[in-house]
């Protein structure tokens, strides 16, 4: 099969899609401005929307996120939870946690979110919940370990999404900076592991910076 190399990834089409979607307003716009000003990496708008659509379509009740930052993706996911649902997010940075708490309170979503302070590789083995949806968005070198720790806690039929798996084009092409060599190589290994995993049906979508998207089949 020939890849559609001249399809969605053309600049003209990417710009069209960027214009097509409405700008955020209110709290989300404020969070985007804060992230831009303070150089906090948050999900692309289209990725955050994709997360929200997925959570709503699934009727997700339990969601796990790895890497909260200021809570931008958390707001999208938490407001999509089915009644009585819970989002668990893992974040080690105190300033990020403080910001997330403030934004979640203002969004009226604080009670639906449990923030686990700490490093995902230490927190994940302690989690007791079974999740409908897992979103991976923290240390690129640890993605494969996150996947392996998350899968036993994901229900069959549950969805796992990993952000930045094309890493600004470096995963498929040339590595642009020496400091991104390890992360790029780790993402290449993760993508292989992900799409060939016997417990998953999975693929890589050209949404945002590349989204790994898989469903647990066994
Ligand atoms: C890309 S940002 C998350 C963005 C967020 N998911 C969003 O879309 O709005 C990655 C976050 O992972 C956090 N992080 C770094 N090391 C981590 C670790 N070992 N475990 C969990 N989170 C980690 C960082 O502090 C940072 O806030």
C-alpha cells in the first residue's frame, strides 16, 4: 500500500485545518496564553479536541493521564467524563500542580481529578483503578515503560493515546539537535513496540505532533 504522502501533511491543508476550527475563548484561551508566555509544553488544540472527542465517544469513566503540566489536556478530558467518573493525572512538578489545581477549580472540575504527585514510573505500579482511556504525555524516553505499566490497568476495549510520537518530524527523518537524540530514538522504539504489540490494535495518526492511537484487544 502506498502511503498518502501528499495528503493531510501538506502545509496548505494543515493551515486550512488550523483556520477551520474555532479559537478557544475564556479559561482555555487563558491557559494557552500562559503556556505560550512561560514556554510550558501543552497539547496542540487539535490534540486536546481529539482527546475530548474520544473520551466522550467512549463514555469514559476512568481516565489516566501521564504528565499534566498546567492541566490543559486535563480540562478537556475531565469535562468529558461520564457521571461519577474520575481522571487520575501524574505530575512531579509542584508549580505545574499548583497551576493545574487553580485552573481546575476555576473550571469547576477539581473534584473529578486526582493529581498524583511524583514520577510516573514510581506512581503507576501503585494505581488500583482499571481505566477506560490512558493518555501518555511525559518523558519520551519512558514511553515504552509507561505503555507496559499502563496496559495491565487498561480494560479490554480501552483506548491508549500517546502524544508527540512523530516528534516534529525527527522520528521519520533527521534528528535536528543532539539533545533530542535519545528522545527521538526512544520514540522510534516506542512506535515499533506500540503498533506491533500483541495486546493492541494500534496506529499512528498525523494529528498534531503525531498521536499513537490504540485499542486493547486482549
Ligand atoms: C508535555 S507536558 C504535559 C502536557 C499536558 N498533558 C497537556 O497536554 O496539557 C509533560 C509534563 O510531564 C511532566 N513530567 C516530567 N517528568 C515526569 C515523570 N517522570 N512522570 C510524570 N510526569 C512527568 C512535566 O513536568 C510536564 O508537566
